C-alpha cells in the first residue's frame, strides 16, 4: 500500500526530469504499480482510511511522485458535472489543446508540495489526451475544465514541471489572457 512516506517531495531531482516511456504492453510490475497508485488516490479520499494512515487527499498521482521515472499517471475524481474519471494511464500525451485557458481560482496543490503556493496556474481549457489505459486499450480522452486541469497537472509531472513553475512570478494572481476561472463550487 502506498502511503505519504512513499511520496517524493519537492526538491527531489526526479521531479525535475522527464520520465521515460513505458514499454507496451506494460509489464505485470508496471500494471501492479499503476493499480496501487489508483488505490492510493481512492484511499486518500476515504476519510477513515486517510485518517488512519495520515494520507493527504489527492485526485491524481504520477509515477515520478513515488520515485519512478516512468510515464504513468493515476486519477480518481469527479468533475463538476459528476462525471467520474478513475483509471490509470501509460504514456499519456496531450495531442491537441484549445487556445483558451482556464485556472482554478483557489489555486492548485500537490501531494509532493507540503506548503501552500499562492497564485493562478494557467492551463488549457480543453485538451485531447492519447494514452493506453489500465485495461490495455488505446484511448483518446477529450477533456475540458476541471478534468483538463487535473490531467495537465499529472502530465506536467511526467515532463519535470511542477504546478508552481507555471505561476506568473511577478504577478501570481494575474489572470492569463483568454482565460476563465474553472471554479470548484
């Protein structure tokens, strides 16, 4: 079982490097690791389990965050239209994106960052992601709003980019051009 002690924290070099592609078909070990990553996210959202194991709630996890330089992400969340996203992905790639941007007005957080970082994180409002899911199927996901933000955050981890790298250093609360807030309410 993955716990917070397994989560690599900011400053660790693996978080600043591009992860390596996973060979397809993935090995049994990679499949098992991805299943454990999804279970961690689910556990982190379960009040009882989270309290017992001192887990911080999360909606996504990338393999570099557990010390693995592999292009694998796990997500478990509902968007604002109650659509559930719960799967693991090998070699996810953004293949197209909108001109418009969005951001969370509350800012973003990260399981690898133990502090609050104030500011808006500009993200594409709509993206299309190509990946191999846990079932071994090639999928193309058309995502918008909150779902697009979550996937971009996790894919950034695979490219050695932290969410705060995207915040405007001079004006952290500057609303990006062509952007609308994607509120969590």
